């Protein structure tokens, strides 16, 4: 894994065949892919439309698709489509659609750049891809007009065995890829269904739009076009001279009619019922002056995909979900998709063209709860009451995740799931973006913010006691020592610094360092043997993903550790025996009989030490080291504050005992450059964090997140205005009082000996420990962590509280705050010595647009002024 990571970081990544099949065709392709395909065309890197067009024009296979006539029905623009409805399990793409003409609302069109990339890759492998396609088409069809079915062939089943490793042509900003061999569009960073991909070459008229035909029908029409069948036209029963082409694999009686001459030929598709539809070759826009809502949405999607294809990813954000993902309607992919669309629309409005052309942000969901089955869930289901069953199921799918994480049994499994998901997502991204040197941030919602925080706090020390002091009967400090007792707990099998641990492992340390009385050796050996078997079996199952050499070395280290513990207990047993014999001999020499009371006292001491040992048991959580450094940590709707308060933890570097005036306070610091806590004022789950960093902020209000349309909401502005008036009044009163005192002091007679110059107190006040920690977490002296959203004006607080916790994914103010922060280091305008930024080919003329102006929207005013000045200079 480490060697693969180094190769990817150095930019040496091999392209993987996008078919993932075990057929001979895909094997031949993978052997010559490096010679025929440029990796830059297939990766999500900045690309040029003109370059793709040149690549397509230079392909030999492209020449036969060029227009051979000047007819209005002739064209050469090929576009690719993907189906909205996913394919069924193991359903072949050739089995759908079942109609000759694709449904108008069933398929979405890829953007111009994505279609060019797909067409370039298709033309370089045309013969191979068409051969496989027709083979699959024959497998799923019983005949020319037979029914289509799902193939059960073993060779087709093998296509789905390497689903995780396949890599295809990136589309839609790199979030999806297309497997041209199987005509599948699949998500890259989450598990999702395959969607049918269609190559649109021939189109049918449906209202103002042109709808693509199915590939098998288009292939027959293309063959007729290449042969110029209209030269052999004959008199048809319809009463015109035309060349008839009977179409195979369609409804009975369907055929195409070619009429006209070279420069004015036309084609018509005639169904069995006599209904005819006009055909054309090559893609064409509708040309309607009043596009429908679907067309406007399609155009918007294409513009965004084309933008993503040209601008490189400069910031990667992993979105970690919280509770509720076990609910039936909960879907993190949809939530992140909504957040992505909101940020995209806000970026067009609030960012300058230079900022948008410099970098883009990629949001990737981290689904740590999906597919994870905890052993306690089945037991909880068995004991759930039947009364208000729906409410109980909803609570179990939400609140129980918090209880599971607070349990030392399941905490390790949850932490491992989040860490492994983050590392896997990063490796997938690095595989498709070798040499990436941008920033990476974490966004945690609800419980996901607590999980992300705990992982970030343990990137240096990869193991930590379970963060609940209530597990022990006596207070235990960071080193595992009892506050009032000789018993010391040390963590066993601690990982070396920088090592990565995979899997679930909770170790209950029971190594004793003491000079107390003895422990029965047989019982201790039996306990160690039982414990060693459990640890070895747990370690073996947890290290399934690591190679065999690491497994062997890890097991050898565990065996050595267990042997050392056994030998230490044996020494302890012999030492206690010697002490007992010495006491008995001393009593015999003094003429006294060994008293049974001494033996009983020794037994009481032994039982006391054993009880202390049992009370000192403390579970250790082993954290996985992330493969990347985190720049900014965003916590939205986070209960992190109450978790830290219950753990008696403050955020710091471990030197704040005097500042907090409590020796039992524990401190920890997340491994990130900046941290922000975003919350709605009526969110019942969210809590503040700043008072746990700096106690001076207890009475300081959180920062108000600006309204995305500019300014403050009415009630928020009015409240701030009243507070400012009160603050100014207090300051004036204080100033007047001080002036009065100074005037009295000046008018009072003073002797020369009593005249003393007042010392100046203008020196800078020494900063507190908490303010230094605030600066470390925010990056500036005036930085803040807590940021509060503005609630709506005319709604009741309890009504807002119902949906406030789940609304962060679609909240425009939250999205704008994050976007502004992620683009904070990029200037609004390019440096004067540099040339103009790259103009995006779909960008509209800013002067021709109708720019709305409001006096409260300072962003639009500044943007409009900048555009006007730029236009006047030109």
C-alpha cells in the first residue's frame, strides 16, 4: 500500500482498462493502451476542447462518420447520453431501451467536453468496442423481434467481479466514469448503480427536440447512409419514390424510407401502425426561442460539467455524515449533490472569473455507516416494543448511533470505518489525479463532526484511552496510572508512530508494575492464554487487508509481548514467595510461630491488588493514521461541545491546568490548520466550542454568518443595532465619569511633594493561554470558531428547530461561508504582470446580462462595477 501511494504521489500511475472484463478483447486492449491512448485525455485534468477535436479528427475511424452530403438532414456531431433509471442487477446495457426511440425524459445528455472525450476514446477502440457490443446484443436477444432478457452466461458474470478496480473515461467533473466496453456510467467515490450509456448518432424528431435512436437501429441506418440507398429509390405503396430499409430487432413492420437526392435527401421512420417520424444524422439543437424548464436544466448541467472539465481541482473536501443514514429516505450522496449544486450557483455569483478559473472544489461523500453491521443491532431489534413501532425504528436509526459510539465495544469499529473510508477515497482520488498538491479539508455533520475531531486529535499518538472516565472506578490519568494506588496500566501492542492500523481492535491492558503481594501463577497463565487467543484471532481478522509479511511480523511481536508478560508475572510470583518465606523464617528465629493472621493479611492484600487491577481496566482505541494532511475542519450542527464537556476535555496543547484551574482537565488539539463550528441558533443538537478553548468567550456572541443575498436579516440587524447603541452608551458614560474624576483631581490643591506622575498603562496586556489556543485553531489573533446562521424572521423558534439540524446540506448561507473560506487565498483579480485568465468557452458576456442591483447586496455592486471598468478599458 505504501509503495502504491508513493507511485501515485510521484505522478506515475498506470491507466487501467475501463472494461474490467476478462475477455480476450479487453486483454488485447490493455496491452496496447499506453501506445494508443494519451492518459491526459482520460484523467480529470485541465483539457482543451480544440485538442480533443484534433484528436478526433486524426482518428482513422472518424472519416467514415463525416458528412458526405450537404443535405440539412446530414451531420457528423455525435453526442453521448446516460439513462436516468439505473440498470437492474446484472442487466446488460444492450437489453435497454426497448423502444427504437429513446424516451425524451429518460436520458440526459453529456456535456460537450465529456462527449468529445468519450468519442475520442471510442474511435481509438472502435472495432473492439463494436465487436463486444454486438456480442452482448446477441446474448440478450432471442431474435430479430424477440424479447430481450438478462444473460446468465458465466462470462458476463465475470464482468462484475472487479467492480471496485475498474477505471473508465471520467465525466461530470470526475465524479463518474464511463465503461465503454459495457456501456456503463458508474460513480467513482461511492457505491451506486450502473447507468446505461448510449451513443447518439441518428436522431428522431419529437416536437422541437431531436431524440437519439437506439444503437442497433442507428447502425442499420448508418449502413444504409454509407451505401447511399436513396440512389436506388423505387415507387412505394405510400405513393412516393423512396428507398425502403427494413429494420431488424424492432417492432414488426417498422422500416425507414430515404427520399430525395444527394443535397436534399430526407429519412423517415415508419412504425407498424403507419405513424412516421422524421430522422436526421448527427446531433442538432432544438433551436426553440423559448426553451422548456428541462432544457434549461440540461443546459445548466452541461455548462457546469464543461467548467469542471477545464478547471483543475484545487481543494478536496470529504463530507462525513452523522446520524440518520440508516433511515429509508436518508441518502448522503443526494445531500452532498444538493450541497454541490448550491455552492456552484453561489460561486458563479460571489466569485470572480479569475477565482473560478484558477481552481475548483470537489466535494466527496464519506459513507462510513453504509454497509456496517454492528453485532448489537440484532439484540436491540429483538427487545424493541411493538407500541409506536415506527417511532422506535426512527429513533433506533438515529439516536442509537450516538449510543454505539459511546460504547467501548463499538467505538473502535466506528472509528475504523470512518478512517478506512477516508483513506480509500483519497487513494481513489490520487489514482485519478496523480501528483495532486492541493489542499484537503473535512466537513463533519452532527455525529460525523465528533468522529472527524477524534480522528484528527489522534494523528500523532495512534492509540488513546476510551474517552469516558466513567468506565473506571478510580480516576485514571493520560498515562493510565491510578490517581491513588500503586497499580499502573500500560497499553499493549502500541503501534509505532506513523504506522497504519487496519481493522477493529480494543485492547484491555492488564500489565502490572508493582512490588505488592503475589498472584496465583496458574490462574494468571490461564487468563493470559485465553486473552492471547482472543487477541490473536482478533488481530488476524483485522489484518486481512495487509500482506502476509506484515501479518507474520505483527503476530510475532504479539507473541513476544505475551511471553514477556508471562515471564514478568512468574518473577512476581517468585518474589512474593520469597517475601513470605522470609517473614516466616524471621518469626521462627525469634521463637514465634508463623501466625495464620499474616497469611490472611497477605491474602487480603492480594485480593485488594486484584480488585484494584480489575478497577483499572481501561479500553484503548486504536486510531488509523490518515494518508493526508487536513487543512480546515468544518463542523456543522455539531454536538462536539457537549461531548468534550462530558469527557472533561478542553482544546489545547496540554499546558492549561493553571488556566482552567483544574488539574483533572485533559487537553487535546486536532491536527488541522483551522477549525470552524457552524450552527443554527435553534438547532437542538448543536453546541458552542469557543468556551472550551478560551473561557473569555463565554459571554461573547458567536459570529453572525452573512446572509447570502447580502447584509443582515431585518430582525438580526435590528438586534445588533440595539446592542451597538447600548455599547456606545456605556462607553460614553464611562468616558464622562473618567473625565469628571480627572477634573476633580486637577482642581484639588496638591503640594509639590505629593505631585506624582501617574504611570502609563498603555503597555499591551499579556495574552491568556486560551487566546493563544484560539489563534492556533483559527490562524489569526482575531479569528473565531463559532459561527451562527441567521434564522428566518417570521417563524416560531420551535418550528425552525424541527428542520434546522438537517438543513445544513441545502443552506445557502452555510455553503457561501465555506466557499468564501476555500477561495480566501486566491485574489479576485490576476496579478498585473500576468496575462488574462483563461476564458471559459461557455462564459457569457457580462455586459449583455441583466445584472440585478440592490443596495443591500454589496457583492453584486462590487462585481458590477468591476465588470463596467473592465469593459470601458477594452
